[in-house]
C-alpha cells in the first residue's frame, strides 16, 4: 500500500505543478486577447497567428489543466443525490465512475489521438492559413498529454476513494458506521 500512496503523492505533485504552470496561460491569454482587441478596433489590424495563439493557449489550459481540476475536485457535477450521501457512499460512486467511465475514456482518447499526432509530426503540420502558426504538430501533442495527466490523476483519485471506502483511515469518515 505504501507504494500506491507514494505513487499518489507523485501524481498529485505533478498535476499541482502543471496546474500552476497552466494558470499562467490564463494571464498570457488575457494579455494576448487585449492586444488583439486593441489592434483590431483601434488600428484596424489583425493577425491570424495572434488568434491561433489565443486558441492554442485556451486548448492548453483546458487539456493540461484537467488533471489539476480533478485533483482539486472542481469538475462540474450534476449531483441531485450525491451531495446528500455519506463519505463511503460518495467514495463508492467515485470508484465505480473512475473505473467505468474516467479511466476507459482517458485510454480511448489517448489511443485514438496517438496516430493523429504521429501523422501531424510526420508532415510537420502547420496552419493552413497564411500567416498562421507553423507548428500545429507541437500543439496536437497536448491532446494525449492532457489525457495522460488526467488519467494519472484519475488513479490518484481512485486511491483516495479506495482509502475512504475501505475505511483505511479510521475515524475520518464523518459519522458513518460499518
């Protein structure tokens, strides 16, 4: 069990680092969009590369930040019943959801995007628009990397919930009985 807890700590640290790094992308994106708007409306100028950098930053924030969001338990949830349940019942739902949906979903996206990324790298794919970014192949790598980070965090999430469900930390389950 110690190996799994050590693995969990490493995964958490990795996604914490990536999440903090990606958060700076939001600052850069706000500056880029502001610059783009000023150029467009004050100087009647616009550059395709600027717009592509903006969507690239947004994509990076979304894809690379998904694992961090799971770590912080900040994903959107529709929980009509979930929030009323005890810790062990929530842990069971999280365990089932992770095994049935989250991990297979991550695997599916990683498996199907690797050939897509390889093909992009093989031709050094760039923007089809004149003045666009010349390195789409680098950007496309973020898809499997983001889902690898999410999948790793799903393993950490699974381990957290397994500890709760199996009541391995005695006395930390809010008012529940076995």
